[in-house]
């Protein structure tokens, strides 16, 4: 997380520095509407889960988001706001040990997944070049509308709703980059890029076995849950117009 924050801060300072160096006479105001979709590798991290070793291993989860956005550029520097719907998953795989008196009587392999349905509202500073490349950095407000937990294994299945065990919302830092390709002389462009996200506040929730992470019976010390995601962004841009200062 420290590396993400450092990268976030560096990118933000680069945007501010560039905006101060752009001569006013060369600025061109443009406004854009975006329709986009994101396909992400998603993760839910918690120190208590990490300390469980083979009994609770992380696995790759996947999430998808889609929605609309608006960008305003003043020269090469601008800002954007988006509204995205989708999901964020945390996946796990491990070995469940059935114990009696501290003695392991049997071991069962299992996989499990937490699926969070989300609404995301990112607000970002943006920097673009003449050839269509862009860099974006900002903050994102995330709302969790529902959370489900599913576990599969030999005689060890579960499928339940755990919305009440997760935070109703959390904040994330966002860093993205990519390019836009114009479609001839039309106001349309194709957008392609990558976006990284990391939560800045606690999501709470359950462990890989579906146990409440706040329950002192399972964990003596409470540890916060972090969400991470990274993946591809694809979309379509419609330029509303431009105005020179």
C-alpha cells in the first residue's frame, strides 16, 4: 500500500506541475462524455487471513464495472467524474482442518468467494497529450449494496448473505493511464487503458471460511480489510465541443 500511495502522490504532483507550466494562450477547453467498462483482477486482503497459512490462502478474484463519465479539459489538464456499477470479489482456497482436542482428525480442501455488488464514484485529475495518451489520479467513493459468501468443498458447502458484516461504503485511491484513438473526423474516440485501485478505509467483512472478522472467538486482535483491483478499461468517448481561450 505504501508504494501505491507514493505512486499516487507522485502522479498528483506531476499533474499540478504540468498545469502550472502550460501557457494560457495554448489552452483549449474540451468536454467529453464517456461510456466505459472495466474488467479487473480483484482482491480482499486482511492480516488475520494472511496469518492463517495453508488453511486460508488467497486466490484470484474477478470483478466487472460499467457506466458513464464526464471529463472537462482546460488545455492538457482536466478533471473527470464517473458513475460505475459492478462487483468486487475476494477469492480464497485452503484446507479446512476438523480438530478434536487440538488433534486434526481430517482435512478437506475448499474454495470460497465473497462477492460485493458496488456503485463507484471516482473523481480524478487528468493529464492528456496531443496524441491521445492520458494519465489520471484521484479518489473514489464506493458503496456496497450487497455482499454474498459462497464456499464449496466435499460435504462443506455454504451460500449465504453477509451484507451486514461489511461496511456500507469505503474510499479508494485510483491511478490510471491509457490512450484514446480518434475515429476519423467524427467526435468519437475509442478509449483503452488500465486502472489501479486500492482502498483507504476498512471494509470489515468475513474470512475465507465465512467467519466474522470482528468476532474475538476467531481472532483476538481485529485487523482491517483492504480492497485492491487492477485491470483493463475499454470505452467510447464523445467530444461535446471545444473552445479556445
